[in-house]
């Protein structure tokens, strides 16, 4: 009778499993690595590593002890009505905060320095220096969501010399950043920020937050960067705001529906930059360091880091 | 007989003189502000504020005591065979270093994060995440020229997490940056840098430095950013290097001839970003602070800061 290993199961629609399998087998030799969809003896699956699993999949493993999410956001998983009542562990930061900070910096500089216009000039071979760029002192970057990622974004943008504003649902004090909170704070925050960066988690309070009312509170020369969640933004309201020059432009990495449908007018809107959910990509080796260390903690009776609070939703 | 004021004369093909006139008249009331081209009583011109004056213009003012250049580079001025033998003062940094750092950061992020490809995907409505971006630890940024501006660029790029290499003609030690110098150092520097940023002054030693030999020493997946001087780069050699995939791309702000002629193939080269000499624009108020303080120093018998060394050429 062959020896029975407990199983670490894996599910991801986009990740190549080889990297994950190799590290797990090397660093956790007591386990067997299998793809969750193809596991036959489901009772041996002890841990699951997942990104966007189909609803109900996790519930089929009766002895599952913990779920590791291969990203920072867990909202999709928490909407699974059949999600088993076991610990859910998310990634703390697998290189994602820095990547997202760089994404924001790229967008902010593109807007402030008008690089998009120079691209247009290059196409028509027009040599046209735009000498009246705005001093960065007047180009405040407002970060919504001041968790681990928001703090890194705020800090890196601030280091480049841009004034940084922060908004969160509850009051926070952060060195070098003017912070706002709640509904009243939001009005003042949006009036001042030249770039509004959405980094909020998806909760009942943040869903559809970026709607017509929100956009009307932004200034006419301001820009929106959404790297939070597509469900924060009412895309029709954004399109209307851009048409009516309520705001100046947007850079979007997340959408109501992903992949962004071909017929969605955001694709060819001249004031919108579309990227395919790449502002923060999980770096497998960094994620694996965290997951392996957390599985070792669990195996020795400890509590993993970055445990998700289901009530808060993150 | 009207009172005679000494004159501060101004010449710039691109700057609007009103800002300059207003500040000079306010802060140096003993002087009269005039446009150098239209001064009738040339003997009253004591100081000249210039950018790209025509050869010979400065020599027509017999009592000129000092020339202030409205930028960081003085090479064009020093080539004037009729340049009078008086002190030449350049701008130390009128917001330019930070602007140039931001320009470099924009370029580095555009290359490393492949934003250009996402722009192409957006045009054809293709949702295609490029999940294998290179970790920034492997994306070294090499800064050539470690003067006041080079140091700010190196520091700001380094703060974002990119490894920074530095090259200069003479040895320099800088915290947090691996430095190289001279011909031997250049070979190693170019082999390692994924982005080579030219920030050198224009001298006999740096003219045509970026030629076929130089480009062949760069790696095939590397990029060139030129914000130094157009005369550093042999544009034909760059075009050949791009055709033959000797390097991967370039972002150019300065050119052999400016404005870049319509027939120049750089304009519509798919691997080249062209901007019209805007990486560092003089911010008039910051420049005026420096110039006014230097004129006061000269008037009280002192020595101005940022005096140009004609032998060195900067």
C-alpha cells in the first residue's frame, strides 16, 4: 500500500503551476502538489492555493484546513456562498505594493508632464515644447485606501516631491501625508487632489463609490487612477464625466467585467488608458516564501500571518 | 537730462520676457530691463540673461560685466568665437534636476513595465496581461554624468528600488550607487545597465561618445535615454543599432539638430520616443532667485555661484 501524503492543491486560471509545484515539493516534502480540479482523493487535500476558483470548488475538500489566496484581494472568494469556514490567508505583499506604486508614478508623471500629448505630436512630427508644465507643488496626488499597499504608494509618490493626500474610511495619521476620512473628508480630499488613486478594498461601503456624485466632486483638471477594484467604479458615470469634461482623464487597470468586453467604449476612449489588471502582479517566489512559512506555522500549531477578517472583508 | 540706469538685457528665443522683466524691476530697481536685440544705447548694458543668443550678439555690449545663461548647458555659448572674456554664470538647478529625474523615471517605468505594448494592445482592444515582467532588481539604471543633476536623478531612481550604476570621466564615490569611470569602467558599466541615461555635459571628450562602438557594448535588451546633448549621439549609429536589435529602444529629448527636422527617421521609428527638449525646463521664478542673488553678489564685489569654467566647458 503506497504511502499517503497530505495534498497541497492549486488553482489559478492564469498562473503556470510549474513554479509553484517545484518550490512546494522542495520546501514542503511531506506534501504532494496537485491541481485542485484534477484531485481524485479529495479527502487528502489539506491546503489550497487559489486565485479566482469557481464557486463551490473549495467546499468539495472535506479536510481542508486553510485557503491561501494568490493575491491581495479576497472579495471574489468571500462571495462564494459555499466557502468553507476555515482560515483564509491572503498575500501580505508579494512585490505588489512596489509595483502598484510604480504604476501610479507612471500615470502621475504621464498626466503632469503631458507625455500623451508628446506622443501625439510625434505621430504628426510636430516639435512643440509645452513650456508651461505645472509645478509639482500644485499637483497633489490623493491616495484612497491607506493599508499596507496604500502606504507604500503614498510614500514613493511623496519621495518624488509630489504633495500626497490620503483618504480612508477611519481616521489615520501618517507622517508627511495630509489625511482625510469619512464622507466630509472625502469632499475636501476630492476637491484638492489632482490625481485620485483608488486602492480601496471591495466592501459594501466602497462598491460603486466612484459614481457621478464622486466624480462631480473632483476638479475639472484632475485624473482618476483605478487600481483598486472594478466594482468601485460606475463606468457609465466615468464616461459621462469625461464627455462633459467633469474630469480630465483616467488610467484604469480594473473593470466591472474582466477581461474588458470588446464593445466597452473605454477601450477606444481618447482620455482613458486601459491596462489589463497588471498594476500589481503576484511574484511567485515572494508569494511562495510567505505561503511556505505560513504552512509551516500552521503545521506547528501557530497562527498564519495575513489572516483575512471575514467581517471586514479584507 | 533723464537719469541713466544700467541695463539688464534679455535674450531667449522661447521664453516670454514678461515674467523676467517683472521680477527684475521689482527686485533690482536700480536696473532697467531691456531686450538685448532692441537696446539702442548698448554701452549701458551691464548684465545679460540669455538662452541661445546669436553668435556675436554679446560682443556688441562693450561694458558687459557678466552673462547669465538661462539653463544648465553652456556649450552653445562657449562656441561663440566672439564671446567676450567676462564671467559666465549658469543656473545651478532651477527645478531642472527634479524634472529630469522624473523624465528618466517615466522612461524607465515605461520600458520595464512594457506600457508601450499595452498602448498597442488598447488600440486593437486586446486584453493581454504580460505576466512575466522583469523584477526591478535585474533592471539596473546607469547614469552617465554625476554632477548636480546626475546625483538627483540617481538618487530618485534608486529610491524607487532600481539598482543604480553611475559613470563619470573621473572617479567618484556615491552612497548607494556603484560607480565606474574612464574607458575601462565604461565597458563594464554599459554591459550591466538595462537603461543608459546620458546626462553628460558637452565637451570634446563627450562629443559623439554614443556611437556604434558604444551601442555595441550595451546589452540587446537595453534602452538609451538621452537628456544630455544631441551632439553626444550619432543618430545614424543609433538607427542602425535599433534595426539590428543591438539595443531595444530609445527615449530622446535632445538631437543633433533642433527642432528635429521633418525628414529625420527618428520621428516615426517604432522603437524611439521623441520629446522636444523638455526633460528639464527652466522654471523662471527659481532661475530668477539665483540670478538676482548673483547680481547682488557681483554688485557688492563678490563672486557669483555656478561660475562656468571655460577650460572644462561647464
